[in-house]
């Protein structure tokens, strides 16, 4: 599973997403505030997720071209909503664009709803547990 988070802040949602990653999953988070990036990285390191989660420092609108898809899910924080169309191109077929704090995706799902659906789908396909 590959997840992209746009606007990671201090890493609250990043940590929640990291806890759900399968062993070989990948999470890339982007954040424009250097102090927030530093704090998010430290929190991920302390929780033991720093090997599978990368926090990129830089304004997402300026550095999005450095990220290669496809992603199974993209978490978009409201302050970066203008990037929605560009982000849709980075989704794999069937992937979802999710807002972190309200329903705001093509499938109108919150993170919790998407994770529940992803777990059910993985179980149905006989994939490792998320």
C-alpha cells in the first residue's frame, strides 16, 4: 500500500496512517513548515516508523512534481485543496483522495471509512492484514 499525505503538519495524521501500514507499505508526507517537518520526523522516529515513512520538507504545490505515483490513497488536508486535480492524476485506478477532517473525496469517505474498506478489501482478496 502506498499513501501520500499533503500537508502533514506536526504529524498527527501521519502517525495514525503509519500505524495502519502493512510491513512493506510506504507513506510519503509533504509539509511546508520546516519546524513541523522536524517535529513530525522526530515523532515518527520515536514511534519506530521512520524507516517506512518519509516526510518531505517543502511547499507541496512546489514539490509535487518530485513524487511518483501511483498511490492507493492520498490524504489531502484542507489548506491544500487547490491541488486536488493534480493529485487525482497520482492515484492508481480505484485509489481514493481523502480529506483528513471532513468528507471530501470522489467517493465521499473519511480516513476511518477508507481504512475500514481497505481492510475488508484486503481480507476478501486474501492479502496480509493492514
